[in-house]
């Protein structure tokens, strides 16, 4: 047990998360869900319920901040082979102020130390979307993590964006809806698209077909990035070779908000407006289903993608950090 004391009269304990039940954490996750809704227009309730189920099963590693018996903060992580992923960090009273509390930093210190000292763990990743860039960077910097700035971008779907009116067919390319049998082909596109790319430094799943398949499975079958929307997800197929050359995947993070979880094109097919057309089809489908907004995340260094999204009408709403440690 570790004890963190910001003031003598207010002793805060940092305890193993597996000592607690969903009843202990539910008020805190209800508060966190409200923050996700306010900052990101994101319904976090499905993710919160999954976290609470894992808490009750005593299988979610992490730490809780406790004050006089009440849990008012937590952080958790998961193990994926020889990698640890920090899944979340939240302390009650969080209002998107851009300033980290001492308890947040202490929770991170515990999580980082545990992961770096875990046998067989050679890599740690974290993306903390509701924390402003730089807000919680200090514990990561002190332990040798690389830091990458990422952008959360949104576009309102009211009206008729210019890029939807000026579309032209793409010679030699057919775009069709996502099918259940597209996993293997899509994994191949993701792996090839991100070879040597900055995003493969942030998420090492992109480096192999097996890792890309795990990524796709998480996107399609689990609610961490919303509920997968197959009708707003598409693949681009080369008519001559009959192979998938581009992919866009969309989830619903709220009943009327879509989120692009992946969009990528094979390197040899870039510059043909395929990415723009995939986004246009996803936007059209979301508009047809009365969605009011679409969002996505992109690494700031990926300026080619950032400039495309800005040209299409997306706006930068948040800047947050991704952190990576290679042991």
C-alpha cells in the first residue's frame, strides 16, 4: 500500500483497484461519463459499464485514489503480450481545466512504475484523450517516454459541405460497404499503409498483420471507441486487381455522433482522392441517419492528413498526448 498526503488533514491512499467493486466506482465513472460528453460529445456509458464489469471480476489491474473510504480517482492498464497499455486516468472534480492534480500524477507514477517493473513488459503505450496536451506529461517524461501530440477534430453535418457537391468518380476504383469478410484484406491495408509511418510508432499493432487484426477486432467488436457502424464504413477496391486498397471505419460514439476510427490508403494509391471519397461516403451515410457531427483523431505530425481534414471542413477541437516507452 502507498500513501500520498497532499495535506496532513487529508490523507489520500493509493490502493490496488482490485480491492474495490463496481458500487465503489460507479459514482466516479458517472462523473467521468459526463466529462466525455461535455468535452467530446462522446457517450462513455458503454465503456464505463465494461470497466465496472472487469472491476467486479477482479481482473482489471490499476489503482484507486481513496479519501476516507471513498474512491475519487482511478487509473487502469491492460497487458497485451509484452506490452502494457494505460487505458484511463480520471480524478473527480475534473473540469477540463488543463492542469493536472497531484493525485492524477501520483496515480500515473504508480501505473508507470508497475508496468515498467512487470516481467516481460518491454513497451508501454498511453493516449489520454480528455487530458490537454502537456497536462500529465511530467511523469511520462521523467521515465523516458516519447511524447506525440495528437488532434481531436470535428465537423458539423448540418448543411451541404462543398466537397460533397464536387465529387467525381475515381477511375479504376470501386467503393462498397464494409463486409464481415473484409478483416484480412483490411489488416493488410493497415499494415502496408502505416509501414514507416509515425502512427506505427504510437501504436505498434499497425506493424504486423496479426496486430492489425487485433486492432480491427477491438474496433468492431468492443465499445472502447463507440459502437461499430458497418453502414457508415467502406472499403475501396481496385477494379483491375480486385483487392482492397483503402478502408474507412466508423463508430457511433453517441446516437447522433459518428467517429472515424480508421481511414487509410495503400501508399501506391494515394493522391487519387480515394481518402476524400471514403470520408464523403461516411459523411453522407451519417447525414442520412440524422447524425449531427463526425469526429476523428490524427497525429499532428501527419500534416498531409491534417491538411486534408481541414480542407474538408474539420476543425481542431482538442490537442492531447500519446506516450510511448520502449524498455
